[in-house]
C-alpha cells in the first residue's frame, strides 16, 4: 500500500489509483483499483472462507454494538474513537472459542468467555486505575440484577488524578446486560439469544463530592429495571467510573477530559 507524503490532499479515484483515509492513522493512502465483484464474493466457491469470515465478523460487530448501546448514556464522555474496533476484536476472540459450530456459524458466547471483557477500559488513553486508586468493593446479588459499589471514606487529593479546574466528582455504578449471539439458519444471520434482555441497563451515581474534602462512606446501589430474571445466555457487566465537574454557582459542569470507566466485573 502506498502512502502519500506530499501536500495534495484528496480522496477518491484518479485513473487506476484510489486514494483514501484510514481511521486512526495520519495521512492519506493509495491503492490500485480492482478486486473481486460483490457477486463473486457472495457466490463464488473460491470465496467461501471470505463469506464465513464476513458472517462471523458481523456477529462480533453486533455484539460489540449491543454493549455500547447498553451504556450509550456514558459513551460520549468515557470512550475513545477506537472503542468500536477494540470491542469487535474482543468479540472475535470470544467467537473463535466456540468449537460446537461450523465456521461461519460459530456463536459469540460471552456468557462462557466473559474474562475477555473484564478489566476493559472504555478509553484506552485514560485508565480508570490511573485516575481512581481508592479502595472499593463491587458486589452483585444472587439474581445478578443488582450490585452495590461501596467506597470507604478517602481523601480525593490523595487517591484521585484530578484534572486542572475540577472542583467535584461523582462515582458511577453501571449494570448492563449483554446476550450471547447465535446463528439462526432460518434467516442466515446472527441474533441475540435473549433479545428481550439484551442491552437492558441501569446507571447510578453518587452525590457530587468536593475534591478538597474527605468523603464519607459511599454506597452506590444499582438495580436493573423491573428486576428481570436473567438466564444463562446473558452476561451482566458491572462497570465503574468517575466523572469530574466544575461547580459554578449552583450548577455542575461536566469536564470533557479526565473521566474514566472500566468493566470491573462480569457475572
């Protein structure tokens, strides 16, 4: 693949050469036109492996999307621009663990391989552990539809990496349900095994806490809406986060930087 180094910036096709950008990379790239037609990819025997890979890639992308949708209220301030790709890659690791189905129909069994998601920082550039180092516990109930995040009293100046200008912070306890994704031979596509439970979520916040005062004991309890009965085909993600604010008058303004969240537990 050629890479353009000059000052002429454009995308599209010029003669037999096409020029394009790649997300996450600087500069412009170039490559020759050509390749198989869409019909060849869909039907030709030589592309059977490609079709299998495309089918499973779509399943992995959909599973990652469901995770993001479940926590969509937090994605803008907590995620980096490459989270979608990172989640798809994790789901692919889970996908290839399924040895019960043929290639092209392997399931995305998050419920059996949730260890791949545990500890994931939603922003690869801001580690939750690097921002928040105070002790805490996150405990779920037996039905997996409620969790309690407990944070003993601590001095924020000693345990937080505080962005300049912040005056307050809040702790987040988020629960979200992610279904396994399985291949449906009748439709020829992947579907969530538990569509009614998939993407169910609830996000709870602590009170606004001043960064220059020792906190009191914080118990942030989160219960999924309607306390659903969860099956073995779903995984509950217990995510914890922190948001920073600046208080002006009686209003709290969320910072664009410094916020962090990770998947602490899967159950």
